[in-house]
């Protein structure tokens, strides 16, 4: 069971309070009708599924209720950081340097 | 005193004799004995039969890695039998019944042992190469035969009456293992003020010190030192100790699962006490001090009862006061067996000899042996044994320059072996920490760590009590430091420490044909050195392949005894170093763990939540049958005496259509959508337009996924300009709220809208039927609900029977209908008032089944029944619910995808069987041409199908390819036995198409 | 390579088994192959075997980053069935079932395919509707699948608890008699041995670094830990790692990899005659020929390649088993392990050609890959050999995610209303 | 609802009488307005609470507060917020009946909660509150004292939560 830091609660809490919500930074297009079928498919279905540092969404569903983003190493399941929805993806190098 | 019990030795309570049975014979042991120690005290070594060859087997260890002495146990009474219990871990108590396993008719004479004679045939991979001819024999003869032979113990046959508990625990330092290293770690961390938990799988703490009484620490004999150490730990409020507690698994971020056995050692179990408890520990730091496991030696006949680990013999002697033999031979490649020999000699055994495969050992050892008159054979090998049910002699040969010399027999009643020691790193491996190969010691040691963990003592390949204490204390101090605290490692004065060295090796050299040798590596699974070499010969080059091909290490000890010997032999066969061959991964649990402990409280009624409405108790009192819907239980129908579901439902439908029905709709999801941008939000989420919906009016809302398929629906009322009362399906409520929050928080954060679930704030009662208003009107205050003032699809806030209420006029039945929402606590009271007053209209309570029939007669869909996640609004015939003018809403773009607009999609239509009496099966498939051969071309399936009392015939809804263009076509629905049932395609509104029934004045 | 027969077995037994040859040689890569298959699981090895046997293409290499059969092939709960809803799925899995039935003889390797029957439990009205839909569809498709009453279900599987008071009462079951289990390792080994016998190179411990494409965009070969290997056709059959490999060819996939856990109990005497699945409570169970109860769990909620998996899920799975089979409460868990399953948006596989010339893919099997092994391998071999879809794998394209023609078995099971 | 009151000397579990309960959603910037309307200064940090007489406020999300008051004050409070709704947009939803409150007190209170609550309870300050889970149920956990807690449980989950508490209480009483 993972421990997850909620950037809104600023607290590290058990996974049972959280719901995974898929890959992060896939913004819904402002005007979907302008997208080709391929572009729309990419938005709907194509995922990086990276083996390594993955930018992903979680929701503190049984806590403060907020959706937020995380960088997690999918090989070790270790969280590098979590950050609020809407914030830019932090740079991994600087993070690891900081450690 | 039984003849193998030694006066003055051991820690069992000789003042408290305990009687128990083994294979229906009564034996006596003492409080503190395990089944194994008690049986040994009675001279019983034979405790089981092996898996494949049914060979007689004796106990080989004194601990949890025991592969042979597995017994069935019960304390009597229904449902308390269990198979495969380790005799070495099960403490005896008055009334304990145990039995041997995998034998027939008896442990001493087992017919299954015929397999042993067929040994030549039953080699590794045997199954894969045979049983193929003739092919037809596989299903009918071979496979059933193989399955019959499977298994060790018998399965339980009764339901387990015991309770299992679980608990969360948070601490600074968890110490696993209470040998010298673990205790020292706990003392150091405890003294520094950390919150420490010390656990051990045994019934008492002390680890090796329990078997090493002669050592002295800080001037105290080992056992006295233990007492004072425990006393100090118990004085510290920040330290807790748990015995009979196994760390089964090491999970992410220092979460460790502990299973604590609470009652299996008790004669009388306290009322309400759980049998086991699963502790889910979250530790900031973990210290693993699990020690090392003694390695067997691999030689022909090494599995004969009476042959066991030398360390086990030492434990049975010093901890339990039992001599496992009076004339033992030691066979070893490690000094530790010499010490066991000395202890046994000092306890009165006549040690026949110490046979050591090494060329030479420390002079001190030889002197001590000589002092005790023990013969020693250096640079010797063992090549066989005498005795079937109990070892009578060991066959030994000198080895000179690699040549095996002439054999001679050493007559004995026990052979005590030590092939070296293997650090116990199972939990460390669960963390995916790396192991590195120690070339000199030929063992794997902990490498790179992935968690905040410290390994101490023998787990790091260290040897001896002094080193263990020092290393443990250091680990404790390190843990405290990484917690940001201060702690210096303590120092201990240790005297008479018995350190030692040794070597490990492959199967022992022999003068016999290796092809015929039965030199066992995995005792329980009957895997021999020969099997492993055969696997390698056949191309199994990774240890994972060898393991799977031979089943080495897959027995209930999970390779604790066999993995390293197997690896050594495999790498020898491959001519590679062990690390190149690899190491099989250790997997949780550390030792086999009761299912009940994992299930914990989640049994029976607590297996899963059962949500109940405020009106549930009324339904129960009034004889409702219930159906589970999502987590809820809902009243399904209300049978009267002698009615089956169909009779009851027909009656409920009739009563509702003709006069008045009452229905508990409280499970419907309800979401308060409020804020200045509420309308804009609703426009973006739902397919329908919301801008023009007036306050006090309601509308059917349709929700799609971004993929364009129907996700949910419900009636939505506008309470204020900035407030919507949204309803969802029962099962969909949590999903819909989560989906709304997702879009609101992450896609449209600029919208000033807030969402609150009010599903459980309101109890919802639906009144349907021509007399609905007549019943309701007198109860309503603060609103005019007359037909004109309160038209269909309206909502108003008022009081009903004095309860504050949100009152809707809507209909899911086609009759005049109202839905009354009142604060949940008043739900039952209101229901009862309406029930009472409704008697004059023969009010009828109905359940979900009748609700389904009534809505189907009107062609209203049920999301999840008439739609299945591949259905678009157009497919479902509710394209009208899409706001054509809206630039965008969730799922809009997907509705334009090529295959969504392509012709021939399955569309929702009505189906009327030619024979009005025939009710189609829901889920039945539809074909054009019933005469075609299989596989038939199916063009759709029946989604809803009922007997319609109102129409006096059956009705059905179905999704059919191009259904809208097939009106009045006759299609065929093959039934269970394949007879095609002809049915005509119609619209979906079967009853009152004009909707006149809503217009009741 | 010795042909396994009663005679060869006896002969070797008498000679102390000293003369069994290698079942497959451990090869080093040649410079070039006609076809390279990435991933030596049952699917990849099977495809190589059928390429050689059915299409005469023997200059084939199967490249494996670890040991053959070490991925999901060796980690799954070995359930084999074909009672799927949609025609597309039913055809594919039933094709596999036909091959399963003859596989031991065909490979001269006993994969111990055990036709013990797979029973799926219905716990609520919605399950009943959904199973009836399956059964009717299967019958018209010629796929065996029958409805059982609770009483019949208990007769078929005595440990089953059919008390109507259970939290999830058994309201009936769908039984496919022809379905069952097989010995997972033997499938990989059997295909490996049979493929090697026909000249296929099996190259283990050789991670693929990248798929190389030429100027015209078509496949040129693969860069591996053992150097570049030329091939005009590359088929990726790498399960959980497919996204990573395909990405190196510039093809992004609609896949997510999740941890899937499974466990076995201690071995007990035979007590469980069939396979039972309950999707509603997430419990999948059978008893192995060794006597262990083999139990499958659901996937964890987050994507991962760690093969670890959490405790809560296992607790729930075991609780579910004990709820449906209360007599197992005192049994013990012996071993728990994790695999990585690659899941598509519609829970159906992707099997066939890709936008890249010479690149083929077989992935997205989620939790159901083992049962499809021969069928997937057989039709993939066809597609690779002929560079065109096999009639049976034709619907399982990548394009369907663009056009919207999904094969959504999961959605068809829908949700309780 | 009248649930059985189980207890032994170390812990007491009771269903508490209903209160006026609100879910307040408002931009933190506008907090002063809410404090004024409630006549109680609202806490600003998630997990914190503030009490005054019958009124209490707990911050359970970045823009979310759980408000308690005496039942008879429900309408007055709703009205006070309604007055400022147009100029200061917010959402105040009455949830007095959505949850049922279970009181847990006594020296063994923390042990009892630990059977199904994964939080490190030692980190929850007296007077604070947190939304979390108790077994499969979402709950709001309020700490009133070192060994006094309240669990606010959605009404339909109460039978499940109470059943568990009952089993666990008997387990604690057994003393193993």
C-alpha cells in the first residue's frame, strides 16, 4: 500500500484515501470539433505508459477531494513528487539533484 | 519423564505435563513443547511422508522452515481442522489432536510408496514427456489419475467458526527477529525514545540464545541476560513486543504485514477472541534480524528419518530438553555441528563420531572432541544410510585427492548434519532490494536497498553472539539516526561465544553410480541432485527454469532449505558461478499464512458493505424480497402469501396503473450543483440544453462518456438560477460525481461551481397512479400541486406532512407521478403516513421489478440494461436529448467518428412476439434467418423483456442492427433449446403512446 | 532432438536419464533473419512455431530480454475458456480452444490441458441478464456454454456456498464444459522445443533496445544488447512491455500496464474439480495438479512495472474466495506473485499489422492472454507470413480506436444499474 | 436511529443525537464573509477545527468546510449565508441527515479505530477533523480529546461500520 503526499493537504497519507486517475497533462482540446479522427483518438486513447518516471493524476477522493498530479517511477513505484492540478510538470533532473 | 527427556535441560515447564494425540495415540509432553519436541521426547522421528514418492520422513528442523513434519491438527469441534501445520511450530495444549499426512493406510505402511520403486521413471519433467498416448486416454485416464495423487494434507470440510482480526500500527522502528541482533537493536532504539515494535514468530523471544545457554553476556548467563533485557524493554512505554508474530510480507514504503497467532496454543479460548490478527504496520525504519537458516547436506539416503539439522538437535536439547538421539553421528562442513556434538555429549548422548568433509578444522575443536571421546573423521564423505523408518547407520568414505575411498558403516540412531548457513533475506527480497554474491562465503548478502531498512547479524553473514549484539545495536542506532535522533551503539561483554566457520558444497562425492543415487535437495517435493542435473542437461539454464522443471524450492518451505543447494548443484552442472545462474525470487508470505488472517473481518455480512435506505426496515417488516443493486439492497417485490415473483409483480403493476403505487427511490444518486456558473457547467457536462430551463422545472438529463457512449441519466430539477438538483442512477452516483469533479477541477477550473452529494440527505418516495395527487394534496403545505399550477416535470420546495421537502412531479411509469424528497430521518415516518392514508386507494408498495416493467411499458431505458457502454444516444433512440445548438459537451466529438455515424449500428426497438404469451429471455440473441447454420449471424439481442399486465401480453426491448429501419419486420429469437421465436419490430412505447394518463385532473 | 514416446522414456529411465538432449539450444543471434519476434512467451514462441510449420518460414529468431516463458506465460492462473460475448472474441478464443485440444500431440509435449470446465458465477439480476446474453450468443456461435441453477452449480463444484443469505448469493452460473486449464510453463517449453526443432533460433537474455526503421519508414531490424540484427519483418509480442518496444519504432499505443497479482495455497488433496470465476467479487480459482489452490486477483489501480502489488487487493481477493468457498478459511497462502498486464481501452487485444511496414504487434490481452496463446500465435504467424490480416484477427486492429468500432467485452458486461 | 450501545470499561461506542450539519464550499479569499455569517472564525488549514458553544467548523478541503450547529439554528444559519450568496458566491448545503454521528471514547478508543482506520491517529490534533476511510466506508473523523472521537458516517453505511465496531469492541474486551 503506497503512501501518497497530497499537495493540497500537505500531508502524506495511505493509498486507501486516493484514487488513481490516469496519465497527467492530457488536456481536453478547447474545440474538439476541430480535431481530426486521429487527433481525437490520441486524446482519448493513446498513452505513453512509460517504464520509468510517469506523470499521472490522483484524486484524494476520501480526503480533501482534490485531483492532483504526481511523478512516480513505475519501475520502483516510488513517488518523486506530487503537485497541484494546473501546475507544470517539474523537471526530473532538478528533483533528483535536490535529493 | 520420557526416555529422551534430559533432566535439567530446556525451558519447558516440567511441572505442567500436557497430553495430546498423534495418529490417535496419546503422548505426553510439557507446557512449552511443540508437537515435534514432544514427539521426539517420546522417541518418535517419523512424522510424515514425502509428496511424490511417499517416502518416510522425520522432522529435520526445529523451526518454521520445516519441510517434512507437517501434520493435520484440530482442537476438536466443527470446522477447526487444518492441514499442513508445522509440528515444529505448533505448541501442544491439552486436547490437541494431530495426524500424519499423505499416507494410506498408515504412516508406517503406505501403499503410495510404490512410486518410490518407480523412481527411475518419475524423473524431473516426467509429466511433460508422457501420458500422451493414446491421446484419448489423457482426459479419461491419465489426468484424473494425476490429480488424484495431488496434495499433502486433506482439505477442511466445514466452515471455520473462528474470528480473524486486523489492526493498523504506526511506529518508528520495527524490529523483525528477537535473537541477539534484534534485541540489541530494540534496546538501542528504545533507549533513544523511538517507538519500537519487536516481533518474533516463536512462542518466546531469544532466537539462538535459547539454544546457546552457555554463552554469557555482560557477566550474566545468556538466559538471565535475556530476562533482564526483556524486563528493560517491557519497562519502556515506547516499546512493545509481540511473540508468535510472523512478518509475512514487506510492502511499499515500509509497510509490513504481521500475522499474530493469538489462540492456537490455548486449551481454552476466551469468548470473542480472534484466532489470528493481521497487523498492517507502517514503520519509519525497519530492522531485519532474521538470522540464518542451516543448510542440509546432499547425499544418498539423506532423507531417512533420524537425520536432521545439527542446529535443530541443539535447539531440541537446550530449549526443549530433548535428546533427538542417544548415539548420534554428526555430518558437517561447518564448525557449528561440532558444538552441537559437544552439547549432546555433555547431556549424556554417546556421540558416535563427527564426520567433516573439510580437510582440517581448528585444533581447539579436535581437542574438545577428543576430551569427550568423540571419534572424528576429517575429509570424509557420506554415501548412504541404513534403515527405512529410522536411520540405523551412516555409510562414510574417506576422500583423498578427490578420490572416494572404501566405505564403512557408522552405526547410530541419528545423523545430525550441517552444510553451512544461509542468511535469511526473504523479506529484504520482497522490497526488490538487490542481493550480491559473496564469493568467499558462497552466500547472497544484502546489496542495494529500496526501502528504509537495516539488516543486522547473521542476515548479513555475520557469525557469533558478540558480533550479532554489536551489529544489532548498530542497526538500531542507524535507524534512530535516520529518524533524526541521537543514539550510540551499546557494547556488550560476551564470554564463551562459540563462533565458527565452514564451507558449503554441492552433493557429496560418492563411490556409487550417481544415476542411482537418491540424494535429496528438496525433501518435501522429492527433488534429487540428479533431477537438477537432468534439468540442466535438457536446456534449463536459468535457476527459474530449473525450479519450475524440477519443482525444487516450490514446497511449503518455499526453498528455505533447498534453494541454495539447488543453485550450487545447478551452477556446477552449468560450469558457471552461482550469480550467473541467478536466484529464484522469494515471494510473500514468509511462511504459509491462513486465508482467514487475510480476510480479517470481511466475512459473511461484513464481507462487503450493504447499504440500506431509511425505508428498508419497513420493506423488511412487510415481507419484501430484496435484490442487490451496486452496494445497496433494494426491495425487489412484495409477495403476498402464495405469490411468486411474477404473480406479485403483475399485482403491483395493476394496482399502480389502476389506482396508486408507492416506491422507495431513495437509492437514486443526488448531486447539488450550485454556483453562478452552474448552467454553463451543466451545458458542458450533459447532452441537453439547460439555459432555458426555468426555475421550478425539471428535465431528463443524459450524460455521455468522452467516447460518446451513454454513461448515466436522470431527472434534473432547477431549484434556483444557480442551483440544480441532479439525480443519477443508483449505481452511477459515485462515478458521476467523480466525473463531474474531474472536469470541474482539471478542465474548467474557471467555472464558479460547487458539487455536493446529497444522495443520503434525502429519502425519496415515489407515488404513481391516477390517485397519486388525491393522496398527496392534503399533506402538502406551501405549494399548489394542482394539474395547472404544478405541471408534469416540475419541482417545488414545500412541506409534506410537515416535513421540509423537495417535491417533483415526474413519472417513470407513465402514470401521474410524484417524487417526494424529505430529510432522510423522516423518510420512514412519511412513508408510513402515506401508507396509512393511502389505504382508501388500496395503495400498493412495489419494488424494483415492477418499476422496471412499468417503465418498459413506456419505453423508458435503464442505463446498464438497455444500454451497455457501446450505445450512443441515437442508438438508444433518444437523440432528441442532445442540444443541437450546443457547440460542445462531453462526448460530442466522438459521436462524429466514422463507425459511430456508419449505417447498420444496433438501435433500440420494441419487440412483440407473435405469440403474446411468450416472454423472451433477457439476453437472448436475434437472427434474421433462423434456418441458417451455426455460427449464425446475430443482429442484436433482447435487453428487456416482461409480461405486461396492462397490455395482457409480453413486451420486449432489443438492440437490433439498423433497427429503426426494420419496423414491422419479423425477426427470430432462438430460445434455450434453439427453437426460433418469431417477433415483430415495433416502437418502444407500448403503453399509452399519447401520454394521456399523465393528464389526470 | 529425441521424440518423446513411451519407448524413449523407458530407455532413458533405464540409462538413468543421462542421455536426454537439450530441449532447445541457447542460440547467439545471426546477422539477419527473415522474421524477428520480440518476446519469448507462449505467444511469441508459438508464432515462431507456426511460421515454421504452417508457412515454411524457418529463418526466424525469438528474442527474449530474460528467460523464455518468464513473463506472464509463467505467472498467470492458466484459465482457458472461449465463452466470450462478441462474435469477434468468441471466434478468436474458440479457434484457440480447438488448437489447445490437440496441442500436446502436435508439440509432442504434454501441456496438460485439462478440460475440467470453467464456471462463472452470477450474483445479481444484472449478472444473470449478462450471462444469458453470453450463453445465447455462444450457442448460436457454436460455442459451448450452458446455464446452471445454483443447485446444479453446487453439484458441479461441491465446495461452493449457495446459501441465499450470502452477501453475494449465487443466482446461477454459466458453465463451459470444454474449458479448463493447462500447465503454463509447458506451453512455453513445448513451443520452444518444437520451434527449435524446425530451425528457429531462441535468443535469451537479449533485451531489445530499439526497433530500427529505414529511410522509407519500413522496418530494418532491431538493436539489441547483443548488437544489431537485421530483419524486414518484426513482430512484437512483449505483453506488459509492448508500449516501450513499440515506442522505439515511433508507434504510440493505446495501452496501459497494470500489476496483476495471483497466489497459491499450500497443496491439499483434491477437493476442487473445476475452475470457478466470479467477476462480481473478483475471485478466480482452480486446483493445480500439485494440489495447490490457484487464485487470481484483480489489477491494482495504478500502472506499474514493479511486479509488486499491494496488500489490500490480496486481502480482498482472499476474502472473496472465503466468502464463496467458506471451507477454505483455514487454508494457508503459500506464495503470492505479480505480473504486468497490458490493457487496451476496450479490454480486447490488438493483433496484426501496424502503420509501419514490416512491423506487427500482438498485445493488449489484459488478464486473458494465456487462454488465447495458440490462437493468437497461429493467426499472427499468418499475418506476418502473408502481410495481411487473418480472417479471425482482422477485427482486432489498431484502427478501431480511431473509427470507434471497439470490441468492448468489458463495457458489454456493463455496470449494475 | 437507536443503535445498541456496546461498551466495556475501556471503550464506549454510542450513536449521538443529530445536529445541524452543513457542507460549505467557498473561495478561501472569501473566508471572512463565511466566518461572519456563521459568527465563528473558520480554520484555514485542512484538518483544523474551531469551536464556540454549539457551533463548530472543520476545514476538510482547500475550499471545503464542515459546519456543525444546534438543530434549532439550522434555518437561521442557512438564511445568514443566503443573504450574502449573490455578492459572495459560495455553496452551503444542508447535510444534517446525510451522516450519522458515532461517538467513540475511552482509553481503548484509538485501538478500536485502528482496526479499520489506516491513519496514524497520533497525528490528529484534539479539536481537529479529517475525512478518511473506516474499512470500506468514507467517514469524517473528529477528535474531541486524547481518547474521545466522533465518526461521521453516511447513513447507509452505518450498519456496516457499527457491526465492525461491535465485533472489534468484543475483541478488545477479550483482551488478546
